[in-house]
C-alpha cells in the first residue's frame, strides 16, 4: 500500500552519475554473519516458500526508500521492484512510504514517523516491521528511537551506518556556501522535487543536508543519539534487541553484476572511491546493524532492491527471495 497520499542511494560530479542510477530507483564481522542466511538463499534465482502464509508476519512490513528514492513513479515504476507484491503473495501486509528524496536523516525520519503513526492507526496492529534501504536504513533507526512503542523490528539493507566514503569525497570537494555547493543543492533539490511530483507527493528538499548526513562525521554525530543496534566494534555484530525492538541488516559487495544494467557502470565507478568491499555506494562494514544476516551478496546498491527493473546478477540470489526469507524470519519470531 502506498503512503504518499497519507503523508500528503547515490550522492555532484560522481554524484551526478550516481543520481541518474538512484533516480531510476536511490564480512569482517566478529561472528560469521553470512552463515546466518538461510541455505535456500545461497544460489537460487527463484522465490522459495511459495505458501499462502510464508511471509504473513504479525505486524505490517513497512518499506522505506533511500536517497533520491520514491515509492512509485506514475504508479508503474516501483522503487522496491516486485518486492511488495512478492511479500504480499505470501500473506504479508505491506506499506511503502515516501519521504524527501534529499534531506537530513532527522528530517526524513520525522516525515517517516508521521506515516508510521498513520499505518499503525490504519492497520490496528500497534506496531510495524521497518525495512529501510540505503539512507532509509538510517531513517528507520530514527523512528525506532523516537517511538519505540510503534516498532517491532528494524532492518537495514545496504545502509551507511558508519558513513559513506563517496559522501566524504563529495563533501570535501564542496566549498561550504560556495558555487559548487549551490549547484549540488539546486540540481539535487530539483530532482527530488520532480521525483516527488511524479510519485504524487511534494516534500521539501535539502540536498546538502542529505549529503552531510551520509558523511562519516555526519553518521558519527547521528549515531550518538540514535545508536541502538550498532556494533560496539567496527565491522562487528550489533545488539540483536534494544528496547524490545529486533535489529537486522544485510548488504551486497559487488558493484558490477550485469552488463545489461546501465546503472551498474555508474556504481562500478563510484565504488572505486572505497578501500573495502562495497556495493558501489556503501562499504561492507558500514552496513552492519544488529544481527548481520549476510554482508556479501552478489548485489550492488540497486540490486538490493531488485533494480533496475529486476536486472540483477545471473545465477545469484534473487533479491525478492531475500526479502521473503526475512519476512518468514520475522514471522517465526512472532513479529
């Protein structure tokens, strides 16, 4: 269910290339996170568990998009491509939210919170299972901290909890209050406004605030106030539960997965900024939150939400299967 009517991944040179991809959509753990993924995920490109109640969680599942994201363009192009319907086919009640495409995490989180309050009221279930991709994974942490009574679980997918190297590089090359910062703000803000209009909503945009939220410094400051589920040591596992809320994460580490996907070329380029394994926009260790289900899927940043249009790695895990398996995991936990 779309939430745009109720409420009303990429980052300027390199950001420009990444924004094109994102606009069309956006382990070194202490234990062995990749062993936690169900065996059925490992090498199949088909949905598993196709039973009527396989994904039927107790609480609704809420999907939250990343930077430069949307819920659905023209009601045809979905950010979470095919994932909503795949979850619903197994009995899940799914809501897709929409927040400003470019803004600070706190501003996006507040916009998300208003929609969560509506969803809880409409569903009558009292709580929700939040799943956020990219910047959306930081947004859901905001909601869980401010209103823990409304949240059963938090799951991040390819989210830069420790900041993103690309954001650091872009911020370092922008003169504060200068021409380049103004150009970024204008073009990214305009893009965000257009995406909002195409998806049937209107949200204020703050491109510079959004970029700063994803830098290492911005993430560090944010984590001081919204730190539940974060690892105590870099690249470790985080708390599995805090304030009664379960925390999970997963991510990919292959920026280029399919020659037919035009977005892969931009992500391969942006991935060169990073020193560690990454999905083109987020480093493996930075993606860790709570129980790390897996941090090395053969997926790039857009593959993680089955974009562009389901063109992902051949003979690798289907992103829809990962979401379905996780919904079943939540179900089995009574969530």
